């Protein structure tokens, strides 16, 4: 993780402000797991709200050419440990 820099989403493209990869990037995921340690349900609710916003933003930017729902689910929710 980059020291001193928060890996936050750059909207409406939903790329990381630090590393410019798809958010949540690996560093953001690591930070979120630490921040929400022991509270997987709250992390999942937060990520669902981010998924909702990202779906709207990315559809407005790309229309039907944007990421598929399956890809967005994997990106925002699918990585959370069970």
C-alpha cells in the first residue's frame, strides 16, 4: 500500500485515485478488511452501496458497453471473505 495515500475511488470512472486501477484496488481492499475487521456484514453493506453508485455512474459513462453486472459483483462484493 502507498504510505500516506488513501486508495479512494475517483468518480464517475471508479478508478483508484492513487494507483489508477479499478476500485476497489488491492490496496483499498486490504484497507477495507482492516477497517471493517470482524464486521463482514457492515463491510458488505458498505460495498453494496458503492456497487449501486458505481453501476449508475458507469452506465451513464458507457451505457451498455460498460462492465457486466457479473464483473461488477466480483469487483465490489465477490472478494469479501466468507
